[in-house]
C-alpha cells in the first residue's frame, strides 16, 4: 500500500470506531442509524456498479448485466431508505445471515487446517462464536439494545482489522 | 493441470531429458508440491507463510478481497499458475484497472517464462520442478488471468465441448453447475464451476474457476467466448497443448541440466519425445478424469523403477526437525527459497509494468531491504551464492 492508502485505510477504521461509539451512546436511534447505513451502502453500491459498467464491464462479454445490477441496487437502496420504521427485520436478517455465514466458513477452515496439521483452534473458536452471535440475534430480536450491540461489535472488529492492516508490511524485495 | 501431469508426466519429461530416476522423483515432487504449498501447510511446519504457492478453497473464501488481500492472491496465482504473457500489451479499451488486469492474462512462450526457467538454472531440483509446474500451467491455463477479475475470467452460456468423431468433432453444449461437493459428469457434459457473482474482484472469478476444471483435463477440447475477447471465440485443444507442454518441459529441463545453451521461446524437444509420441498421445486423448495411472505406467516403463505415490508429508518432518539455521538446506527449505525467488521476480515485473495488482516491489540494489521480513531469506541466499 502507498502511504496515502495506508492513511485512508486507517482513517476509515477510525470512522468505523467513531460510528460504533455513537451507536452505543444512542441506542434508541441505533436501529434507524443502521438502516440508514445499509440504505446508503446499497445506494453507493449501485453507483459503483454503474461506474464499473462504464469503465470496465462494457468491454466484457455479457457486461450489460452490471448495468442492470447497478440500477437494481440503486432502486433497492431507495426502497430500504423508506423502511426506517420497519427496519428491525432487515437488520436481524442481515446480522444473523452474516454471522452464520462467517461462522460456517471459519468452522470449515478449522476442519481443513486440522487435516493439514495447521493451527485450527482459533478458527474453530471464531466460528463457534460467530454462530452463537447469529443465534443470539434471532433469540433477542426484540431487543434494540442487543441488536445494536452486536452490530457495534462487528463494526469495532472490522475497524480493528483495518487499522492493523494499515501498518502491515506488504512490499516485496527484489534482488537482482 | 492435475497430479497426473505435474507429478507423473513431469517425472517422464525429466527422465527423457536425462535426469536419473532419483533426480526425476525429486523434481516431479517439487512440481506437484506447488499445488500443495498453502499458508495452512506452511504455518503447520513453521515455515514462512509468504512462500505459499497456492491457496485452499476455504483459504480463499476467508481471504479479504481488500487491496492487500487481492495483491496476495494475485502474487500467488500469477506467479505460479497463470504466468502473465505480456505485461506491456497495448490495450486500447477500458480504464487503467481494466488494462492492468488484461495484461495479466496467461499464455505460453512469454518473456516471463524465459525468466522463470532462467531463475531455476543452477538452483537445484526443487527450483527446476517449480519452474516446470509454471511452464506446464501456461499451456493448460492460457487465456485466463491469475487475479480475481470478472471482466477477464468470466465465461457465459456459450460453451461447447468438442468430441472426436470420425474425421471431425461432435459438439455438445456444456452445462455448468455450482456444487463444491459434486463431481464432473463426463457422460452428461455437466461440469462443476464457481458461482456467478456480480463482483469484479470475487474469488469466484479467479483463474479458470468459471470454466470449471475443463482446462485441467488433458483430453478436453472446447470452444467458448472469453469475457475479454470481444465476442471472438477461442478453441482450446488440450491434447495438443499438453503435448507441447511436455516437449517444452524436456527442452527446458535439458537447458537446466546444461545440455542446451539457452532456453528460448517456441522451442520444443519433439525429437526426444518422438519415440513415445503414440503412447503419450494415447494418454492425452483418453477420456478420463485422472490419467495418473497411465502416466505412472509410462514413467515406470521408461526408467524400469517404481514411481511412489505422491506423499504430501514426505519432507515435512525433516523441515520441522531441522535447526533454524539448517532449515534452508532441507528439501522443503530449498523449495521455499525457489518459491520466494519466483514470487519476488514476478511481483517485480508486474510492478515495473506500472500495475499495483501484485503489490509494491522494492529493488534491493537501489533501496536496500524493506517490506515483508520473510523475504530476508532471499538476501541470505544471495550472500551464500556470492560467497560460494
């Protein structure tokens, strides 16, 4: 990564941490905030797809699908933004789905690492933890506080990874 | 390509090129080990993870597709399985990102292949085996790029298998399905491929994932529309390509042994393979998912010695048990060194072409050492070579 990219990644990590802190302090509006983030994310994704079509995918066989996907995501983003009052179900599905998927992948990774005599325990613990969180989301689906807390934990984790990765050495030496 | 070619066929090529049975075994072991040397395996034996030459399916699923993750994936797959053909190709369409990705498309007889084989010269059987894996894969994996990219590596519905019939070929429409636990159904022309995802950098669009294992079967012939090809179809003739790979390996190995003065592009040792052409062609054309048994029988008929099955754990204990200062001298230590050298070289060439898809490369002669500490072993190796 260039120095500028490292700074950018670090700042985005800081912003995520800030977002998590705001959410924790204002749990009541937490769900609405999360829905806003989801809606904006979908909207931005739609724009990105359209830009992707214009700069790259239009040169690809069957690239028009990217344009259609972009328009669909934009529309879906608008739709989500109208659901602030009915946002709970969407957030529950998002959180539970994401954690269950991550957990499953980690458990499979642990099994694979064990087969190759690699380090597997951390992956297994991470996988079990994620699946537990997914189940938690479903059990405590009525508690805005807990759902917001789980979302915040995910944000803090991602922010941490980002901030650490901005310090990682990535360059490779070449010796003639 | 699979173990049948990387292990058994490489043994045959090495033996025909003049290596002894034992040398050929070490060489083909190294060629096959390229498909096994994952970060998971390396961490298990306490070796530097930067030397990974491949990734497990789940390693890739877990890998982050952020900038660092993508560069790591590209370094591995472009260096060892999809050697780029022309890093300075004229691309008159698309953005810079498109151009950078287009330039990573793998093909045969590239400048990078010449460098790859040259890098293995006088550096042991492990380096030679590793180079043979890369050389062979340029034939099987041509037209795909070793970086996640939908605009380059995607395939669509237009995909037909060509089956020899009489003097020509019969065409059968290929059906792809995504089922990681399933198997290819040759009788139904139904094959497993990766999931279609609407994401440019999805690992599902790495290499030939979208075309399933078809490039890896030696008997396979097919025609399709590559995503990058502007609606011009490609006809892939694996038996012919694999035969070229085999004869080019013999030529390259003769160069590595010192029998040929130079390794040049478009050179194949057809003469050395001629006495065996019929048998080799028969193996390559036989419609079977794994030709290991046939190649093994051929190899054993060449040398009169038994070729043991590939054992992934064969040299791991030696590496684990070796004292720290001796690890580089073990079998796997030498393999790891060759892998790091290759990865460093390819990353440098991609970087110098103006692309950051494989990350930054620091020229030691100009800037001294920097970056990932694992690569310090290249410096140790360089000093050893200078001393000797």
